[in-house]
């Protein structure tokens, strides 16, 4: 699958910091947002999250999510609703960490571990 | 990266080995705060009740067929019935075209109403984010004032 070029360019030119890609079901999206909130508040203020809706959401649910992002004052979240071909692959190519489910642990623990994993991945990239 | 790559297990492994090292009280508090914000977000987004509109549109669709009314031709005057029938046929001929136009118009209106309903069902929330933002600013200032006032 060819990467979606506009997304690749956008990620390269506009998105700074480590990217965490969330490809989780709709019930897990609020938890992903909370983890991102904790990650940027307590561990990595430069971390970015791309949260892909893996199934279409009815508007009230999507609006609640948008509202939640506003309430958390999250400026580092990209909620992706309508995927185009090659876009997920572009996200995966740019992401430092890819999550397809919420790890089985408290959200504060996940955020802390995520910060450490990002650091490990960045170190291994730097030394490569 | 592989399409199947999932770092959830890697995070769980890290958490198992360093759980105590990850404990951070403010973060635990923030989780509780986020839960409250989630509830607030859900309460503020109330989907409109479209059932009355759906019923009204369905009723309009049922009534959207026009007919030329039947005119009673009987008469007490000699030859009156024949005159009534002749006039009735003449008027009906003129009205048929009008009824056809009205039917077409009603069908178009019904389609338009159904389209509006579809858009509303898909979601056009009526909200003023700027006003909500101003109210929240005022609320937080009021809270600060209350906290500062003995």
C-alpha cells in the first residue's frame, strides 16, 4: 500500500514530537484521550496522539469526544474520522508507538510506561 | 511498521516490572478529574428529539396527493344536471393540469423535508462554542472570586 502523500507531508512538516498512534475500538477512545492528557501533562509535553476511529461514530458520540478533547485542553490530538487509502500506513510510518488496544493497567500507569517506551524507541533510533 | 504491530503488550511488560516506579499521585488525581470531565462532556451533548418531526413529515407525505373534487350534478331545474355535468367536465379538464403540478410540488416538498430530516439525524448540533467559552471563563473567575472571599 502506497502511503498517502499529503498525510506524509503534513506529518513531516507540521507534526513535531513523538507520535503515538491509537487504532482502538470506539469504547477505548476516551481512555486513549485520557492517557494522552496524562502523557503530555506529566511526562512528555511534546507527545502527539493520532486517534483513528476504526468504526463510524454517530454524531452525538463524536461530538462528546470533541467536547472531551476541548475540556481536557488537548491540542496534541488528531481525531481521524474519515480515512483515505494509505493514511493509516502513513500514520504507522511516522508513529513511535502503535496501540491497537488499551493495555491492561491503570491509565496513569499506561501514560508513564508510554513515556518510557517512547524514550527507548527514540534512543534506539538515535543510536541506529 | 508492520500492520500487526501492537505495542500494548510492551507497555504491559514495562508496567509489570516498574509498577511502583510509575506511581504518581497527581496523575491518579488527574484520571479522576478526567472522568468527571467525560461525564460533563456527555451531559452537554444532547441529541435533538426528532420523532415529532419524523411523524409530521410522514403525515405530510401521506397527504401529498391532490384530486379534483367531485361536484354534485343533480339539479331541481330541468336540464340543470346536464349543465352541471358539462361545466364540471370543463372545469375538471382545467384543474387536472393544476393537480398534476400540485402533486409534483408536494412530492418535491416531501423529498426536501426528508432530506432535511436526514441531515438533522446525521447531526447538526446547535451550539455556540464562543459563548460557551465565555461562560466558562466567567464561571472560573467566579470560582476564583468565591475562593478568595472569606
